[in-house]
């Protein structure tokens, strides 16, 4: 079993294509490509963590449309970390879990703390836990210990914690890290 992470899918959201310069012709084209990309990586026994903003717009209020979309998601377990655009209809889908924040240990030796919003510090940050977030789309990749897992910065595919940890090593230290975590190396 592999654990996969993504954020800010914005299924059904026409305007996100323009706002984030996504390479899709329409929301239906985007939805089809995102689902195909998920299916190409996430296996039937895998877990998928959506770190907020699963769907948005008028379609995201349509329970039938959402249920059909959810049924097409790959993986055995599907988890939602609630984002600012995840309404009641999205939260009511049959997710394995729905939470505002989650801690995941996936066997890589690196624990992860998931929240839709970038945070300055989090549980076990001093012990090497990575923070995985979304919300900012293509505006910020993150820092050495807090990485944006949004689809806009990962080529519209889900990623593993190994991928995320590798990218984290290429990112700069957050300039405010030492303000809140004095004397701690990251």
C-alpha cells in the first residue's frame, strides 16, 4: 500500500483554470485529466489524502455530481483534510476520514502533519515532521519543512511522502522558523 497526497484539485471549477494558468480547455477537461492522473498513480489498495479544496463552484453543491466524482476516485482509503472551499456536500461524501488537521505516519520514517493552510509550526516540527499544505496553489512551493502538495505545483499528479521530502531538501528554510522554534535545526 502506498499513501498519496494532493491538494487544491478544485473539481468542477471553471475559473481556477484562468486563476492558476492551468493547461485545460474547460472544467470538464480538467476534471477528466485530474481523474486520469490520479488513476495512473493511486492503486486499488492505496490511500489518497486530499489536503483541501476537493471541488468548488455550482457543481460542488450538486450531491449527485459529487457522488459520481467521488466514486471515480482511485484507492481503498480516501481522506479529506478540509479546505476553505469544501462545503457540507463535499464533507458528507463517504470519506474514510474528514478532519481539519491530520497526522500521518506512512512508514517512511518521516511523520507528516496535514492542514490545508500553511502553518508556521506544528506538532513534532522539532523532531522532523513535515507539514503538508495546499491553499496557496502556485504562489509558494513551501520551505524545507513545510511543503505545498497542491496539484498546481506537482504537474497535476498526486505525490508520495518520499517525493515531498526530496523536494523539501531543495527549498529554503522558512525565514520565520527561528522566530518560533529557537535553536532548532531543520
